C-alpha cells in the first residue's frame, strides 16, 4: 500500500513493533500501577491500545505509551495484559503477557513461549 508522507509516496511494508516494558511477564501486582509499552514502526506509530483480560483500558497516541491500571475491585487471579500498536496504514502488532493480581495461593503463572 502506498502512502504519502511529507509529499513523497512511500510503501508501507512492515507492521509496527510493540512490547510491554512494565509490568514484566508473570509479575505479581497487588496495587494499581502504570502500564508502559514501547512501539516503533518503519514510518509512524498511530496509537497504542492497552487491554486487560480482553477489555480495552485506554489508548495513547504519543510516546511514552502508558496508562494506569486501577486494580480496585479486581479479584485475585491470573490475567492477561496486551498492548496493540497500530500504524497509519492500519497494520497492527500485539504483545501480551500474563500477570497475577493479588494473592492467588499456589497458582502458577506460565509465560508464553515465543
């Protein structure tokens, strides 16, 4: 797909790249925290969306990409955090990590293998 950027036609090739930098994989969270992500693209990152267990929390259009995760009322257990980065061509990349909220006894967080 060709796009015009600063008057020049440029071919969008690669989707953006995104990674959650906090919390870390299998982190145990006991209080509200800030989620951080780093995203890049061969041209421009349009936005980063933050998801908590399949529900969108927020979107951020300017780096540093971050949002608050309010854990008030969230039951203890295993959950999934996801960051989705979109470029202006509509391509998307996602990065997910499991986290433990509160005290879950003997539950084990199993990290995804890449």
